[in-house]
């Protein structure tokens, strides 16, 4: 995505940048935009707040974006060598309306690996990268009301999961 210029700008530039809607209404575009920092200091973090003006988009970039998370692994527990996360950081996510809760992983048979959500399931992300392993939302082998699950992981994915304590969600903003 291209950053909206801080000088002269056109409604078509803002419409192109905000991919969640297609509109020539400044009000619609403003209420569909993500909060941001940077750009015109007078309007920083003012996106979506009335009165709507062209200058609130000075320096604005809508995405795609990413969000970092961190954790410590607890376990293994039991004969199935189940691990779960503790000391999580980044649980409050800037995408969707449901926050990230934790990860779970059974290493004895290379999976399943779980991404858990707080109070519902978040489907507003594209992928989670941990080390060199990437798990796409649409590639989940199963989903529940509060999780995405991945089974039959490769040995490389297994190594990346237990060898790392941070990851990055990517999402379309």
C-alpha cells in the first residue's frame, strides 16, 4: 500500500488505500480506516472521529500490517508431551474483535498445534509466522469456536514451534 501524501491529496488516493470499502464518501472512508500514528500531528490517531477531513489522512497507510506476540513455553505435560504458553505478550490484537489468548502444542506426534482466542474465534488475520514456519488461517486443519488447529506438522514446523518464543501475525487492515 502507498502512504497518503502529507501535502495535496485526493479522495481517490484515500479510497485506494482503505481496502475494506470502496467509496467516495469521506465519512465512510474515515470510519473504515484504522487508527494510526504518524502523518499530520494535528490529526494523529484521529481517523474515524468526526469531523472528517482530508488532512486526517496525511501520512496514512492502511496496511497490510503485522502484530508481534511473545510467550514462554510451559511443559511438556503428560505422555503426549503437551505444551502451552505462559507470560504472553501482544494478546490485545489490532485486527478483528477477539484477542489472542494462547498457543498449545502436542510435540509427541508433531501436532496438533493450536492458536487459541479469548471468548470467540478471530478470523481477521492472514498468517502467523513463528521462526521460519508460517501457519495460514485458511490452512487450519480444523477450527472451533475459540481456536484454529493444525495437525500433521512437519519436523521443521515442530522444531520452529518449540525453538521460538515469539511470532508475528500478518493481517489485512
